[in-house]
C-alpha cells in the first residue's frame, strides 16, 4: 500500500508574545491544547495514482500499450477527482477520459484510451469495371492496418495485372504495408493483341530452301506485349525458328506457320507454306526422243524408263560412252540428270526433293520406241507444259505408266494441252487407244473408272 502524505497549513497569530509572562501555567496549558486542534483541522492528505495509456489494436476489440507511452504515476488529494489531460497522437482519436476519485491506498487508475482513426481506401478500375457499371469502389480500415485487395475488375480485351499507386505505375502495390493515410490504387492492365498481320499470307518453297517471315502490324497499337512466337502446324513439312520466323522446307506438302501473340490472347497471324520439289528443267520432248531413238537405232533393246533408287557409279555412266562416246543427259543444262542403261532399262537418278520439270514442248518424248513396256513419270512436273501431243504415241508394247499418286494430268497440265493424239496407237493395257477418252488422264480409279496412269507407291 502506497503511503499518504500530509500537507501542513500555517497561520500567523495576532497575540503579543510579551503578555505571556503574566500567564499562569494553566493558561499556558489551555493555549497549547487549542493550538494543536487548529493545526489538525487545517491538514490535507495526498495519495498517488496511475495513468495508463491504451491504444486500440489494428483489429479486434482489445487495446494495447505503445512504445513511448509508458504508464505514469501522479499524486493528488485523497478523495478529490483526478484531472488528467493527454496530448493528441497521430493516427488516433482520444476518447473522453473517465476521471476517478483518488483513493488513499494508491489503487486509483485512470485509463487514457485512444481509438485508431478510419482510413479510406479507393480502388479505381482504370477503364475496367466490376459487374456492369461499377468502376470505383471504396473501403476503410483502421489507421496502421493493411488493405485487402478487392476482386479483380474486368476490362474487354485486357488482362488485370496488379494494383498500383499513381506515383509508381510500374510497380505492384505491396498489400503488406500498413496504411496511415487515405489511399487510392489504380488497376494495371495488359492490353491484349487483337490482330497480327504478316508480310505474306502464302509462300511456296522448294524442298530444302528457307524464307524468313515477319510481322508488319499488330493491333491495337497500345497492346502491352507485342512479341510473338513462331510455330509450324506440321514440322514434318516445314519448320520455323520460334524467335526469328525463319521457315525451312523439309518435305513435300503444305502446312501453315503461325506468329502467335506472346500475351496469352492466342491471337495469331498465319501464312500457308507449300513445299515443292526442286525442279530440274528437262530438254524438249523431241530432244529426249532423239536420245531414245539413237539407242534404238543401235539395235539396243530398251523396255523401261525408270528412276534408280541409288546414285550411279562412274562405270554405270560409262555405258553411254560405249554407245555415244559421251555421257547423255535429260536436263537442259547437260549436267544434272545423266542417264545410263542397265538390264534393258534407261535409268536416271535424282535426290529426294527434286522433280523433273518438263519442257513447255514435251511432245513425242517417248514416241516410236516399240519395245517400251513401262515408263515411270512419277517425278515429272507438268506445270509448265504447253504441248504434250503424241507423248506416248506408237508404243505398241506399253503396258503401264507409273505416275505420282493423286496426280490428275487433266487438271494439273495448264492450257488444256492434253490432246487426243497423246496416246495414239499406244497399246496401254490393251485398250483401243483410237477411241481415246482423254478424261482418263489421271492416276488410279475415280468413281470406279480406271485412269491411264498407275500410282507408283
């Protein structure tokens, strides 16, 4: 128990001290007794009491002490009311102080309580919305508390990224930071790509060649991420470098190349790639026929024209030296397509990825060689031909013509140059070719009608 303190009150007397000499002992005794009683009635006793500072927590109903605001011990007259005052504290509002009667035992406690101020938080969707019409939302919380982000807003053609302060738009707001001032946060958006335009929408490549595609336009102009990733729908036909758009033709056929936006929108620009065989331009039909005729005139029996599966050796090519004193070539340049004779067959060889581009005038190419029983034209490219008259005429022993599967010479040969005399007096399959049905110039069967060409598998 804390000890009380006494306060002494003194007053001056109007009596002269000189008269005391005539007083008797009884009078002196009475005077002393009277003085003691007067002094006792003038005393006031004090006691100590405690002032406690309490601050509202950031959450819940409880209060706590803060650094710098320790409890204080004060004193006052027992039985009197305390008169505690307190200073303002940033971020807090002072409650009305409940003053207390000062108890003699020192147990009196005066609580000074502060409530945290309410801080307003504003969230701007920055062009987006919550639902149909709400573009701004507000909330509030206690001074020093952290903010809880609202549900992500939505914006057509965009992706929500984060909330940011106006003063720092390129950095996401840290929601772990305590808030001590009114706060406004803005929605950061990634603007999606809606369209990609390429420099070409279709290209044709020869086997083994390359071409680099490029992006010429991306919409909208304010799209956040304008990078693209290149890809091929069929890498067995054409490949493409993901970062550069460089396309490489790896097999014959068609596929598409995509430049896809690298922002998650899945928007892409597209280019169709058709891979073709590399053409080796051939001599005219008459020039090639003359080679065959010269062989026939030397009483050399030739029953087939075919592609070899392997490249020729020098000794194979020398077979033509024995006949002509020189090598013979089917190509116009006399360097790319040598031929040789083996087992009554005229062979040629080209690597995979090459085709034999027929001369515009390919008339009578095989005509007049009565011993031919089979001819392989599966590598022939007929896209440039303007005259194919008599090409297979006067081949009385011919039994089969091999062609590329799916080839329709009627539609693939330009200018309608397939003529009725193409198969005149040809013994193909024992048909009466004098009644030629030129619409049968296709491979295999169509609607149960057999064409003149047989697919080479």
